[in-house]
């Protein structure tokens, strides 16, 4: 089996910033201008890696920057009427989703509920997506849901695993630097990242909101008949009212 982890919608641009007034931003890849107005639409990273046993796989969608550790208790996913979160799986090699996981959230910050649909064939392929069927798992954000022998789901704050030496990055591509804050003054520098041991992880100690699914690999590979698959994540405006 060959797993193909993706880096969010549009293979996420590397970007993060420190805004004026001492406000700190976590890993924020700013995939589209929409996330400038609502960080809950932001896709940070998508990961696929082996699960708790050789026959299982874990999929992770990271979203919603910025989150300082102190701000985590009040962090919230976008509401069901606002944001539809999805993990999409192609197991036929045509770069079109054959299966989707859909995630919606209800309730106030600190007491949200999550519903997951999937893995199931989508009603539409591409950017126009509506909810498919009834929820297969539901429960409280921050809790492990489901069964270790079947599908498990977790949604909630987790340490952002992304590593980026932003100062070095903005010296290579100064046109990507923020307009305010200490990183805004960076100019063109050495066209290389700092060596191991000298690089600084700018997002260390920051959280994002993670959606984590672990399940039998066979559920994504048609019981092994399609052993190669690709995974990517999207957010979109919900069509639920």
C-alpha cells in the first residue's frame, strides 16, 4: 500500500504571521482569500499515516488557526450552517474523489458536538458538495468516539505538528512576509534554510483544531482491490440551513 498525504486544499501555501499588538498566529497556510475573513475555513495540513495496527490507517485534517494554547478552551470549529469540513479519497487514480468523510459541528465553543458522514461515495464530485446520508458517528468535541475495532473519530485542539522556520522562509521569499509585526521587516537574505540545529520552529507550542479519523485500511481500498489512494482536505461554505 502506498499512502499519499496531501498538504490541504491546493497543497497549502506556506504562510504564517505575527500581527500587530503582540497577537501571535499559529500555522496558517491561507489557502484562499476567504480565510482572511474567517480562519475556520483555513486548511493547515492533511496527513495520512499507519494506524494503531498494520491493517489500519489514520487521516488528519488540521484547521482553524490561530490558536495559542491559552486560547484553546474557547476554540471552535465552524458551525454546521457555516462550514463543511471534508476529507476526500481517490482510490482509482483519476484525481477525483471516490469516497468522502464529511464533518459538521453544532453548539457553542467549549461544548461543541461533531457529526461525521462517511466514508461514502459523494453526491457530487468537485467543489459543489452537499451532505451525504445520515451521520455515522456523533458525539462531543474533544472526546474519542467510535470503536477501536472499526472507525474512530476525534475532533478538537491538538499541538500543531507543522515545522517552519519562518524567518528563513521570508528571507528566501520576502514578498510573502506579513505587512505588520516583526516579520514584516525581513528583506532578501540567503536563499537557503538554516541547517539542522539552527532552524527555529516558529509554530512550536501552538495548537490548531484537528479532525482525526482512524479506520481499517480496507474501507478505503475496496478490501485491497485498490491498494493505492490519495487523500486531501477541503473546507467549503455549507449548503445546510
